[in-house]
């Protein structure tokens, strides 16, 4: 059996680098997606022999196309690249901020997934993992449970983008149901990354969240598709 191959976007740091490291440790050849070649090379050196540099700016169509041409057969695509640096609620936010965040968090998933689909189809059992967020759950956002009362509607652009990621996950899963490709979304939990100051201060281990993504990336053939899962394997309500 040939060695499985993965592409992880935004993998030169944070959650993405942990996902790439854990996939490599599981025997997967991992393309480390990074906008910056120098930072990407540093991550590749840190991860080890199974890592490969893939210069990839998910918001640039030419960069996405060039990256896709470098990969033959692909077994795993982890759409991890994302931003969430605007804490404002919708009434205080502006269209430019929404557009900027959706460009990275939503539109790039369509661009990257569609570009790499021919390679995923060659696998016969491709896996797509979209990194979402529990804050994108409309059920939780409308819950009376105070744990899910997310700062009176704060981070509206980010949260709306992740709700849209969830919708895309379902739509891709339905469209690819007969192809052997499984598509799922992951809520990795609040982790100590540079996503935003709240995340950076959380102290929560990114490796724990990354393990949830790896679990979905390595699903067996009878595994689920079109689901929304927490880092611990439990189902997250839409």
C-alpha cells in the first residue's frame, strides 16, 4: 500500500502545524501549506522527513492553482487556514472586515477544495476536514446555557464565517457522497494560538485540538461524512 498524502493549509504555525506533525507521526506524507516560504521551511524542518513545503496563499487563486499542480494523488485535505481578529458584534462591525474574514475562512475553502478535488478523486477514499468552531454553532448561540453565551454577539464576522464553513461541509459531503470522499467539520476548542488575544491567553494545548482533526483525516471507510465534531469525538449541534 502506498504512503498516504495530506495537504494542510496554514500549517506553518499553531493548530495547523500540530495537525501536520501528528499526521506525519501517523505515517502520512504531509504538504505543509504556508504563504511564507521561509516560515514554511522552518515548520517542515521541525516536523521531519515526512513533511514537504507547499507555498500556498489560500486567498490567491494563482497560488492555489500552482500548489495544486505540485500534488498528484491526495488522500487528505485539511482546510485549516483561518483568521479571527475582529472581536466586534455585527452592529459595530463593517463590511470590509466581514469580507476579509470570509475571504480566508470561507471562500478559500471553496477555492482550495475545488483545486485539489481531482487529486482527491484519484485516491478513491479521500478525506476533507474543515476546521470550524463551536462558536459557529447556531444551536449553541441560541442556547440558554451560559457557557455558550458568546460575548453578546461578539466576533460576528468570525462566527458567521464558521457557520458558513459548516454549511459548506454539508454541501460538499452531499455532492461527493458517491465518490468515496468524506467531508467533516471540526470544532477544535479554544486553543493557545495566535488566532486572537482570547485564544492566545487560553492556555489550552493545540495538540489536543489537532488530534481531533487527525482522527477525522484518518477515518475508516465506514466512518461518517457531513458531520460536525468536537475535538473529543463528540457531535456538535449545528
